[in-house]
C-alpha cells in the first residue's frame, strides 16, 4: 500500500503509527527520509503533510488514540534538532526544541504532556508540555535503543545495547522519580534489542 509515497525523498519507511480504522489500518502516519505522510480515514493513498529540508531526516513517530496527538522527531538544519507535535491528527503542527537529535520519543498526558526524547546517548525530559527540557540520563558506552513511559506516566524506561568483545548485551534501566535516580539490570537476551513494549508496571 505505497500509493503516494515520494520515492525521490523516501527510500525506506522507518516508522508507522496511527488511529483505528475498521476498514483498513487507521488514519495512519508514516515517516521516511525527509517526509511525514498521513493516510486519511478509509483511504489508500499516502499524502505528505510535513516536508523537511535537504538537511533533515525523520527518525521517530508516536501517535495516541486516546488524545489524538501525534509527535514526530529526527534531525533538521544546522543544529540537527527536530520535534514537532500535532493536536488535531496532523492538520497543524508546532515545533518543540528539545536540544536533541530525536531518535526515539514518548509522551504521557491528555493535553499537557510529559515528554521524553533520546538521541541514542542521552534522554531529555520535559515536564511542562515541551516548554523546557532537562537531561535525565546519559551514557558514553551504551547505545540507547528505546525509551518509554509506564502506562501511568510515573516511570521512565530505557533499553540500551552494547557489543562486549563482539557479543551483544542488553541493559534495562528505569526511574520512578523523573530521572533523578535509576535502577538497572542486564537482560538475558544475547542479541541486539530493537524495540520494547511496556505492558505492566508491577514488577520488582
């Protein structure tokens, strides 16, 4: 279902997310290269709704059914900073400035959000809907692969990978106080983890 994808600027779709549609897959968003696409409800054609300059690249995308917000991040311009947000399913967008090349992101809340973004080596947090940002996690040797809030927004989760003598190792970090303190564990997974989904919050 690639109708409408501009192959001159998009050679791979790097992320997809959206809202339920009983006839297809939802009023869906996709990112690839310099373009953010939307497929309208009950349609089969992708439409470009946000274009970056030649210096830009989309890398992350998150949509929420419960509040109809959409976030997309990546790199743009000389500063290589990009985080945009829509509150109306992609009709209009506003720019946020997290001082980070946004390779992954998550957000929590109804209309006022807590937001986390990562550039693979640090995590930035905004507790005031994107108005200000603070660095809450940093690593020099580990590569941050995925970040997520718990379902109640009280915990931040971070998955990291490292090659140790050529063998992949995965470490799981979590903080219950907005990044002031962290706990960690090595996961018994001897492969590079590329994604995670948090389904419960009552583990010890």
